[in-house]
């Protein structure tokens, strides 16, 4: 398997950031790690091996980015507005630095990039897609939380205003711009969740996402797996293989 590792100083984040590339050709996926995770976690946790058939066959090409979650949503020492501002810097890094890099690497200025991630990575995958449907062609999100007033993030309801536009289940109901909705309708949206251990809140958010998208007449493949399907890597391996076979 062709693997590359790259790093550069990000002017948007003011520090060095790293990413890894897996594969020589195929549909580009930008992969966000789990909470406070690293760019090498898909490899370290076994996902790269689990989906190696798709990578080696040139069906997908993965660009695994680093996270700054510890400086944004999980920095409980600062107020919500500061956490949001740090995430916005990350947003500019991804869209202004990583996306152009992916397009250059793929030798395709219009590369149809799919966002991907599990758990916290799924939050990022969905949020980046919904905010930038002009850049990303869809999302493949597994077991994510899609509202920032969940207890995990330490934000209460009255603190949602400063982070409003990064809480998908908060801002999505208010989107009525026809251009944006049409972009969603042209995209591939896959959001999956199990019903087993540690996925209770993710399941609730996934069902809420399904309801909102339906009301806006946006087709999405919302797939709810069984009660034995836990919030854990072995199931994410199976889900990724299942969906990649349908999407690529």
C-alpha cells in the first residue's frame, strides 16, 4: 500500500499540523479522528487494514488529518466563544489548506471529496459537509453526536449561542437557502449508528438528523444497525466495508 506522511506549519492554526495519505488513486476521503485523536489513529486502530482492499484496488484514497479537539470543544478551561473560535481556525485550516492539498495530490481541481469519521470524527465529518457542500461531495459518518449541548462537551443550553453554527442539529433546521439545500440533495449522505452499548446518545442524534433531513426533502441513507452493534472499532470496520462497497 502506498503511504505518505506530510506536515507543515498552518498559518490558520499557528502551529505544525500533520496528515497521512493512504492509497495511490480513488475517491478521496478526508478522515477526522475520534475525540482528541491523531492523524495516525485509523492505521493504529486497524481501520486501514480493515479496508485495505478498497485502498489497494484504487477505489478510495484516504487523507487522515490531525485533530485540535483538545484546543477547541474539549478545552473546558475557556468560554464557549473561545472554543468556537479555535474550531473556526481549524475549519479554515481544513478548507483553506488541506482541501487544496488533496486536490493537488489527486491532480483534480474539482475532486469530489467525501468526509468520513467515527464518533467525534463523525461529528466533524457531518459538520464540515453541512457547512461546505460546495467543497465536499458527501459524508460517511459512523456513531456521531451532532449537537454540542451534549454532556460530553460541557455546554449547557444557554451556552449554545456562541457555538450555534457548529452544532449541526441546532443550525440545520434553520437552513432554508435553496442553493444549499440543492447541494445537499446532490450529495451522498450516509449516517450510521448502532443500537448497542455506548451509542444511546449517538442513536438519538442520528434519528434527529434523519427527521430534519426528511423535512427538508434531502435524501440521506440513515442506517440504524442492531442492538448488538456497539460504539467500537470492530463494528466500524464492518460498517466501513459495507458502505464503501456501495459508494465507490
